[in-house]
C-alpha cells in the first residue's frame, strides 16, 4: 500500500506539472500538439538521464508524460499530420531517452 501511495503521489504531481506547463504554453498561443510533444520528449530525456525509481520514474514522470493525451490529439488530426506527429513523438522520445541515457547518471 505504501508503494501505491508513493507512486500515486508522484503521478499526481507529474500530472499537475503537465497541466501547468500545457496551460502556460497554450496561453502563449501554442497549438496543444506542441506542448505535449515537448513534455513527452523532456520526460523521456529525464527518464534516460536519471533512471529514476518508482516515485520519480513511474510516478512523477509517468504522470508528467501522457500517452492518452497523445492518442487523443493524434486521433483528431488528418492522416498525414497524424503520421508526422506519431513519427515526431516516437523519434523524439526514443532519441531523447537515448541521449539522456548517454549523458546521464550511470547506475
């Protein structure tokens, strides 16, 4: 039960951080696609860099990044834009993780 509360607390904090950053960038006029891509790439880089445990990794970064929002926003795009966004997310997130891993904390 303690582990579930630890991860749940981290996930709530990560989701709040994602919401705040999305609201901030959207208020600046950004299309909702780009803040989400930035968040997912940044979260992937942080995961690769720090190789965090359950609170920071599964919890905070799991709550910060969002596959569900990615799926919803991608669904609403035309087929060509959807493919481009999926590829940008896949390449960006995997590339960011690998880069973070290369320069990050070695455990």
